[in-house]
C-alpha cells in the first residue's frame, strides 16, 4: 500500500506516472494528428490499470518530465516495427514481471481515494483478465483508401466505432468516478474529439455513419455516456459543436479540393486548410496546458476555445452554403433543373462543344464566380462582426487570386485559361474566324465570347461589359500579331480588395480599344474601305456603272439561267481598270465581285420584314403568304448584285450582316436606275418614232398620244424623285454623319489621334447607318414594300409595252395605213416609214388578216391607257397616304418625299386621301 501511495504522489508531482508506477506521457498534437485512429485507440485503452490489458498505457510526452529514478521494478520492452508504405506501426508489450506487479494490486486499493488536492488522471474501469488468444484479441487495422482527384485528401480509412469495442475494454462508468476524475476524463476525451476521433466517454451519436460522405459533410453529432455531472456536461456539450465543425470542414476540404470543383474552390480549400492547421496547433497547446498546468480546468478549456469556435462556426456556415449550392447536402428534385441549362447544353452540343462545361456530368457544381459571390454576400451580411469580417476578407482574398489571374490574362493578353469553366467569359471554340465569310448573324463577334451570367462576381457586375470588350478587342489585335502574349504582365492587382482593381480594368479596356481602333483605321484603312463600298454599292459616282450596263446589256437581258457570270465579272474588271473611270484609283477594286441572286429584291425584303418573334421551342417556319421559290421570270437586270471581300479584322465592322444591307440598297438603287433607263428609252421612242412624232389627222389619236406622254412623264417624275430622295436626302447625309464619327477628338484624319469611339460603338454606328438608310428608302416596312412593288411593276410593264403601243398606233392611224403620203410628212420620212413597215410586215405574216375598223382600234387604245392611268394613279395616291402616316409616326424625312411625289398625281381623279384597304394584298 505504501508503494501505491508513493507512486500516486509521484504521479501528482510529475504528472507522468500511473497507479502501478509506469510512466504515462501525453502525446502532443503533432504526433496525435500523425497517428492512425487505431493507434490512438490503442494508446487510450492503455489507461486501464487492469493487468489483463495488453496494450500500452497512453504516452504523454508533452510534459517532458523524466522517469523517476527510484524504481523497484525493472522494465523490459520489446518493439516490433512494421513499415507499410508510409505508415509506421509500433507495438509495445509489458514484461511478465510488470504484469505480475499489476495483478498484485487489488481493485479496492487501486481506486481508493488518496490524500492529494486534485486528481489529474481519468479513472478507468477494471477489466477481467483474458487469455492471450489471437482469436479473442480486438486489433483494428488502418488501411489506405484509393486516390481521388484531390491530391491532399486524407487517405486513411475511417476508424471503427467506439461502440464496437469489446465490452471487456469499455471504460469505467462515469457515475463511479469522482467529480475531479470526471473532469479529467472529459478534458482528455475532448482533446481527442477536437481532432475528429471518438473518446472513451464522448462518442458518435446513433444514426451518424462516418463512412457516408453526406453525414461527414454535415459533421458528426456526439453523445456523452450517462453518469456525467450536469455542470460538466453543459460545458462539454458547448464545446462539442466546435469539434463537429472541425470534422465537417475537414471533409469539406477533401471534397471541394477535387479537380472538377475548379481552382477557385481549390484556393478556398487551401486557405481553410491553413486555418485548420492553426486549429491543430491550438489543440496541441491545450494538451500541453492540461499536462503541465495543475490549475487547468474544463472551464479554462472552454474559455480558450471560444474564439476558435466562432471562427469554425463562420467557416462551417460558409461551407454549408457552398455544399447546398452543389446539391451535396440537400436533396433536389429533377424538376429544379433549369430549362435554360438544358437549352445551353443542346446548343453547345450542336456547336461541337462538351456535354457540360468543364468536362463534367451529373450534379450541379458551385465554382468560380459563384463561390466568390457567396463569400462576398456573407461578408456583407457579417460586416458588423469584426472577427467574422476579418476572416471572410482573408478567405475572399485567397479564393479570388486564381480568378484574378484569369482576369488579368484576359485583360492583358486576350486569352482565356479556364479549364473548369469558372471565368465570367466563355469561349465558343467551335466558332472560328474562317466562318466570317458565311456568317450573316455576326456569330463570331457576338457569340464566340459571351458572358456567363451565373459566373459574374459582384465586384465585376458593373464593369462586366468592359471586361468582355477589352478581351475581345485584344484578342483581335493578338490574332493580327499586335500583342506579345509571351510578355508577363507585372504590377497588376491580385485580389478584389486591391484599390487598383477598377483602374486595372478601365486601363486595359482603354488600351485594347485604342489598339484595335488604330489597327482598323490606320493599318487596315477602314475609312477608305467604307468609301470604296460607297462607290460600288451606292453608285457614287455612277459613271463606271453606266458604262458597265451598256457593255453587259445583251448579257443581262437573258434569263437568269443563261447568264454567264464569268463574262460579267470580266466586263466589270475591264470597266474598273479604265484609266478614265472615277474608281480607277481605288486600291480595293479587286475585292468587288459580280454575282446573281435568284430571289427577287421584293421577295428578299419581304422574307426579312415578315419574320416575327417565335415562341421558345418553335422553329422558324416560312409564312404561307411569303413566297420562297425563285423568280422564274428573273433576268440579269433584276438579279444582278455585287459582293465585296473584306479581310480580317475589317470583316468585324464590314461583316456579312452589313454586306447584306449594302446589297439590298444596291439592288434597290439598281432597280430604280434600270427603270429610269427603260423610261428614257420610251421617251426616246416617243420623240424619234414617226408613228409618235407624226401629227395625225384624227384628233382622238392626238389626245391619246398626249395621255401616253403625260403618263410616261409622271412615271419618270416618280422614279427620278424617288432616286433623288434615296441618294441625296437619305444616304448622303447619313454617310457624312458616319464619317464624322470616325474622326478622332483632335480632328486628325490620319488616325494618329486618340479615338473618340469604341470599336463596338463604331460597329453599331455602321449598322445604324445602314438600317437608317434602309428605313429611309422604305425597305423595312412591309406595306410600303407592297405598294412600291405595284408601282414599279406598272412602270416596268408600261415601258416594256412601248413597241406594242407603237404598232397599235400605226394600225389605228388612217394616215399611216394607206399608200399615200400624208401632207404633213416629208418625203424622206415617208420613205423611211415605208421601209420599216415592209420589214414589220415580213416578220408579222398573216398577223393583220382580220382587221377591225378604225374606231374600234382607237377605243381599245383609250381603254388600255385608262387602265394604266388608273392603276398608277391609285397606287401612287395610296403610297402618298402611307408616307404621310409613317412620316407622322416614324420617319419625318418621308415628308419631303411625299411633297415631291405629290406633283406626279396632281390633277387626277385620285388626288386626295385613300383608305388603307385599297392597298390590296
């Protein structure tokens, strides 16, 4: 007994020996964190003083106290070292002499109260001796789990549950321990629980499965074995929440560090891992206090862990938000998936992209800008808590560093290095630059680089457009060799809280815009390109085109299928290279090409203006009243159009979408020019033909001629006024406005000054210029297009039937039928008329076999001209009424055209307002 008391006194003095005289040293936090769960369980089971225990007593080395010199029993230890990969297992067995010493101490003496002020060691339950049989020994083994995509994830298997320990090795019930022994047991168990292991009296609650990922992410819940004093139980329960948070955060770091969660999550996990390392250092310091400080109590342990508990609580709340967004905690039904996401996936597959951005399939992933957004929102909500604000600010700084690296690469090099689709800019690699030649929807510029709205951090919400444009501009310059991508950008902000952050975005945007504007305006001569297109598509000047029309008239009169496009291209090149031509000095004349469009101008315009919005999921279908077949009666004059080849990067401004607008305006002006030339030919026929210039003796024929001449003059006025209005009052003013916007602020014309516009504004100005011209020329309104089509058709038919009218007039004029020369016709004129008449008679054999009387022929001519007058006057008045309406509601410039065209309908019975239903289908 005296030796038992002396030994216990030594334990109280040194804190290193147990009741049987064996030295017990507590392991530090570093060694505890490195041991496997089975080692820690074996070490804890060694606290029992029963001789039947074959495991080693818990070794506590933190105190550093030496072993007492006055030991009466020699101790021999044998060590068995087993090395498996990187794990080291050490098994220590007691000598038989030691065991006999242990068995000599009765249970009553072992647990008898001693005359000491305070007990530091937790008492354990005596256990019955067991035969040393390999079949009955509980020997848990730690194994390695397979590798995951998280390189630093814990690979040690989950330790067995404390509830599975054999009953013989269970600890002594708490109600059998004194209050001081209970406190020491709770402190020791808490130190293990703080690191994620079960204690002897603190264990996992029922229902928690440490092998289930979802349970581990939520954090374990603990229970305390019954019998603990209520005051100690309240303090212990208040600290168990911190242990639960720590275990959950460890699992969170293991899960979120996987490759598919992206580098922003990886950076966040690295920051949390550093905080967890500090947490383990705190646990080691607490253990040292427990071993060396006699005044260390459970209350002091609670006080020391309060700040860390608050920190882990904030981290746990943030981790829970991220896991819920990742659908790793809360079950989400399949109905929660957005239809927009499905549409994006289908569209991505159509363009040859991956099934899911970032090569991921399955559940939703919260990464990139979403992670930064969650941290930022939580920082705003916790701004009143200084410690939470400091913690979240540090996490935001660390998590945003890889995002800022991607942002700087995009802003300063025009490249996207985003393997996990985390950046706010998404690149469609299936849209290539060579698609610009057939791209009528500006897909390359509008859709190759797009903003992912779900990945926009709040810090970039106000400058997201500048970020997009800066990278797009710089990307174009880089493809043209204007940016050195190997140059490393220095002195750039690396986090969102850097005060230079917004200045970095604004400066990069200004530099990229200035670089691309200079590339377009100087290197690639954009203003000269636009002037060249004005020469060819707006017929300004038109001397070369008039010559071309004369040379190719015989070819353009042919049906569409019989036209030789190669011949037309040769004739155009011949005209453009004539030294006397106005476009001879144009450096871009080689880019002009001739092509034939099988669809007529009116049908082409109606296809565009009749397209309306469609519901989601519907496909674009042609309207029933919208003809889509080719014009069977098309000839070269109605199908001719020009094309223009534009190199990159000028093709961004002069894209296929804008070239189509140029072509529409060109075909419209060409149709007016062609109709004017036809009416001029009619005028020439009326003035030089003997049938028209001869003054007939029949007064009714002279009245009929004057009506024909008047109708022709009205048609010429209509066409010429329309052509004048489109060229000089619509195209030219808007052209001058466009050119003025290309000039820099300092007024320099060589492009050396600082640009006043951005590239996107320049592109939009160009499109607005063409749209304004189309609208001013009445090519964007379906009703005006239909009225205009009827008027043009009436004029074309009238000009085409001039020769037929001449023949009918000759038959109806009695002076020209007989063989006698009229008195008001000279001999020379009569002879020429007879020769022409003989030639016509040879070609029209038998045509006049049945002749009507002269009066019937004249009446028939009056009926024909009345129909043309009625048709032209009626539709012209409907056009005037429509122009008045749209001038008051949409385009004021149409008022001048309305005033000009009104002169062509004055004095007719149709002058005045008409009803809209007169327009017809």
